[in-house]
């Protein structure tokens, strides 16, 4: 089966859960194989997470699509992404919003992601290697914030402070991988409203910049988590 046939099969599968046609269009236009190591190109359009090095993964397409849909982003929004990773989620967001500001704590991953995004001609993105838990105060406030690593029981207050009124944050939260959920936080003029969405498993949200060379970029062999159960969004 060709990658094009695999992509069509994936889009048809996502349509069963994802109703936002702009999100589906963005996923269709971004070549996922460009964001995974060569070894995994034949699995690029499987609905599974894949290793990208530094102990990180490119998320399962259903999770990417679901988080993006629940972010409710449009072409007027300025978006902060915590965790550039492979750059795949960044590219999806760039197709939907005015500009993406993306932070990655692993410099080797960031350098590779920036090259991939540049090769694809995606220009409405600004990235930096930094502590994502501190946000990007120079560019705040943000209309939307998406975090691709799991906080504990509370999101970082700094990120909450950098949301605009009526802004939305999508963030995995939970004490451990067995109790993680995607949470949508909406900032109102009176405070914050929180909604629990779907179960997931993400790597933990960590402070500071990872030491260069401490965890090399390599093709890992461990089995990544795959979310396959039905889920329901809560109002």
C-alpha cells in the first residue's frame, strides 16, 4: 500500500471522530512522513505514536486531531505551543492560525523540527529552545495555548497568566500515565473554566532545557502508547 492510500485510510478513520473539516484538511495537507525517522515512513499514516528520539514521540494522529479540534483555533489566533517535538503538531497549527510560537526543551529535536518546517515552506512559526513551563512572556497574551506534555494536578500558573480573556488552553493533566486526561481550560473575565476531555498518556512536562547529549536523538524500540478506546467529550 502506498503512503497516499494509507493517508486516505487514516483520514476516513479520523472522520468518524473529528467533525472540524478545517482540522481534517490540515492533517490531509501536512505530510506526516516528513516528521518521523526514515525507519518509520511506512508507519507514518498508521493511527499510532512513533518514537522521534530524546525519549519523545510524535503523537497518535487521533490525539493530534482531537487536541487541535478542541483548541478551537482560527486564522486570527496567536498560538503558543509547549513542546515542539517533531514539529508535526506545529505544522498542523500553522495551517489554521495566524502565528505559532513553539517552545522545545530538547535542542536537537528543535533543530530537526525547524529544518523540516522550513523545507515544507511553513513560515508563520517562531521557535526557541527554552523552559516551556515559563511560557513566552515577550509574546503574551496568547489566544490559544497547547501543551504536548503532561502537567500534574495543576497547570503551570505562568501559562494561565499568559492566556488572553476568552483564550483556551489544551493540556494533558494527571498524577501519572494511568490517570491522564486532556483538559480544556477557558479563561473568562471572572476566572477559568475547566473541562475534562479524553484519556491519554504523555511524557511529563518538565522544567529547564534538557542537557545536550544527555539523551541522544535515536530511533527507539519501545512500544509507544496507542489510544484506541472510544471517548466522549464532556460539556
